C-alpha cells in the first residue's frame, strides 16, 4: 500500500467516525429521556473530533486533489 492510499484510508476513517459521533449526539435525545452522564460530559470532545474530521477532509480535498469549495 502506498502512502497516498494510506492517507485516503485515514481521511475516510476519520470522516466516518466523525459522522458517527455526530449522529450519536443528534439522536441521543430521541432515544433517551435524559442523556447518559457520560455523553453529556464528552459532548465537547466529540464535537471537537467532528470538527477535526471536517478540517482533515477539507484539507485533503484542497491539498491533495486541488478541489475548490
């Protein structure tokens, strides 16, 4: 596997994990009457990871593929 392919795997994995974290934060109020204590405490961390995944995806699109927003 080349470095470029590994880079794509890292970007894909971070994007999928970020989307999953965001889905958990958005759907938790629908599933639970009150959010579990661990979810309430870790919400800022999950949002930071979602932002990091989005930044990595944008950097990959602009830097590697030369795309435009």
